[in-house]
C-alpha cells in the first residue's frame, strides 16, 4: 500500500531535520549549506523548500525540538526523586548532565544563541525551561521545604544557573567533570535554602 502524501511529507521533513541536526552539531551552522543538508537527507532541494523557507528555519526547528526534548527528559528524571526539593535538585543535575551531550549542549547553548540572536534564543529557552523550574519550586514551597521571598525571582536565578552552567559545560575541556561539579554546588545551594526555610519556620513556632 502506498503511503499517503501527508505521511510521506512528514517522513521527508523528519529526514531533513535529522540530517540538519547531525551536520549542525558536528560542524556548526555557518559551515553547513542547504545543499549539504539535502544530500545528507537524500531528498531534493524542492522538498527542502517545501518544508522550510531557508537554512535558518530548519535550524530553529531543530533547536526547539532539542530544547523541548531536553526539558522533557529533565522532568522525567526529576520525578524519580521522592520529595519536591529533591526533584528540583535532581532536575538541575539532569540538565547539567544532558548538557555534556553535543546534541543538547552545543545546539542549545553554543549554536542557538549565535544563530538566532540572544533575545530570541533566550525567550524560547526561558519559556521552555522556566515552566518546569517554577512548578518544581512551587511544589517545594507547598511541601514546606523552601520559603523564598519570591518564587519568580528564585526561578530567574536558577534559570541563570542552568544557562551559564550549560555554556560552561558545552565549552569545557572535560564536560562530565564540569557538569558534576556544578551539580554538586547547586545541591549545596538548594540545601542551604531549605535549611534557611526550616530555620524561619522554627522561629515562627
């Protein structure tokens, strides 16, 4: 049975995305042209332009897919922890660990800001990651494990840590070691915040 045009179109788009991702991760956006992507995907140039207006469009599609995928994987890992605070800690650690992989670290923290521009990249990345961070902090507050003066402010600080940490990991000589060091320090910061919350609760009794 022949596949319907819609199914064939979706398969072609997926081939283009996968081919483009491999090239962008390995060589960077500037070094890859549409011709290279088309050859790697084994499709026609007409098929490329049917799905994407230009190289920037396919890059953005790859970036957003990887950013969302990373957020989903972080959430899945975080939910394995037993308490909300531990889920935040585990989620931060998972984010750092995933940043050691070029398909996340290089694409999200090196290539994307340079290609899309800081403002657009930051807006997309913050929207994707910020929702999960806010949800985790609110759960920890509800459980009495954290008591920040402002959840939005703490969310901003943690997002900054994820951003700067991702850049540091992606550009490090030893990404796994850098990721582990950052995760350990973040665990300490969150434990200190939890301890402060406990102390404040004790003085109110």
